[in-house]
């Protein structure tokens, strides 16, 4: 129902209800005759016309945008004037309708004027209340759109930061092999081009399938294994049912990279990186274990990577609010990184490409 139609429906319903209650209260009295019903119809028409005029004044004078302390005296004075106007019209209608001459009684005129004014006061309260809640709703929608727009800008900034960071670290891996093993470095350049193609295809998506993300992670770990050789051992424990679940692009890759740079690379004997994925409460649960030690008080953890854990936490917050979970802690000489990815965001491009 559009706004104009809703207004008129409320007008007709409100005044009809008032007339109906008046008739019910007069059932059984001698006044309930033809003249009474004609009077009620005239009151219905006058009330509808005057309240519509009152609305016109509210809008024309811009009272809907004023503060409450500015509105109150204006509205109070106006409804008193409208109460007087309604009483004058009512008296004139009585002169026309009634078979007996209308008598003027100052006490009756005063009480009826107060009654009409009170009726218009009730009407005004409903009208202002409706506009208050409507404007509140509009403002709430506006704030939600602004928040979504701000989040989208922040996500785009994080994506723009993530891709160059990943390319830079991958190139460093290959550079370390150029002199030592030129053939292997050429093979790794081929792998890197494959990785870059994957990241470019997924760069504009909010989420991709875990299957795609794992393919990227495996290619990246192949590059790192060429550098660390026997110092890097990799284990996978992936539930097949998780492969078609959603995950933000490069989120797992960033955490795996973090586990190598701040775990394996600092250990002369190397270590193990184990990646597990399962379903918990219909959400994607990822567990990364790596040899090493996490130092939560050190700021170098995020600064040295150029993106690091801070970027991952921020992306989770922007995409999922408090529903996304990130934990990292030490246990039995290993660093445990846990992710819970809610399955609440869908990407149409996923379904189009698969």
C-alpha cells in the first residue's frame, strides 16, 4: 500500500470508528433518530475535511522536521483553533439539520470546543507518531546502507593489500632458488603463474569454494617445499563434504603462509604444517597446526607479513560480524590456528562458474 492510500485509509477508518462509537454510546436514548444520523454524517465529513487541512498545515509549515519544543506550542494553538472551527461548523450544521432552533449555551460551547480540540490532539499525536517511526526507519535503512558501503570499501582495500603482498612473498621464494636450482625455479615460475591466474579470477568474489582455495594453498606449498625441502612436511585432513563450502578468497592461504614464515622458517630442523577441515554446526571449521611458537604480545607478527593475522581478523569481522571465529594459541610446542566460517554469504559467480 502506497503512502497516500494508507493515509486516506487511516483517515476514513479513524473518523468512522469515532462516529461508530458515538452511535453505540447513544443506543437506547431518545436522540437516536434521523436527525442524529444526519448530524453524525456531517460530523464525519467535517472531521475528515478539517483533519486533512490540519495535515496540510503541518506539511506546509515544515513542522514535521522541527524539534519537539518548537512543535508543541504551534500544534497546541492550532488544535485549539481547529476545535473552535469544528464547533462553529457543528453549530451551523445543527441550524440546518435540526427542526428545533439551536440554543447557545456558553458552558456547552466551551465543553464541546474542548472535546473537539482533544479529538484533534489525538489525531495529531497519531500523525506525528507515524511520521516519527517512518523517519526512524528511513534513517535506520540509510545507516545500514552506509555501513554496508563502508564495509565494502574496507574489504576492497584489504583485497588490494592482500594480492601484492602474496605476489611479493611468492617472488621472494622463487628468487631464493634462482642461483641454487635454475630448473626448479623455472618450474616454480610456472606454478606461480597458475597461482596468479587463480587469484585474479577469484579477486572480485567475496567467497569461493574451499576446493578452489585448497588448490591455491597446495600450489603455494609446492613453491615453499622447493625452498625448504625436507624441512617442510605437509599433512592434509580434509573432510570431502567441506569442499563445496564457502570461504573468503586467500584467507586459508594467508594463514598457511603465516604458519611457515613465523613457524617453520624459524626452526633449523623445520617442522610440520597440518591443515584440517570439517563441518561443525553446519559451518566450515578449519584447523591449522604448525611447529613453532606464537608470541601474542609481539607486533611483528602482522607487520612483517604486510597483511598477516590482523587483516584476516578484519575480513572476518566485515563479512560475518561476530559469527566468524578466529583463534590462535600455543599447545604442545605447536601453534594452533582455528577458523569458523559461517555459511551465510553466497556468491552468484560461484554458481555461474560451477
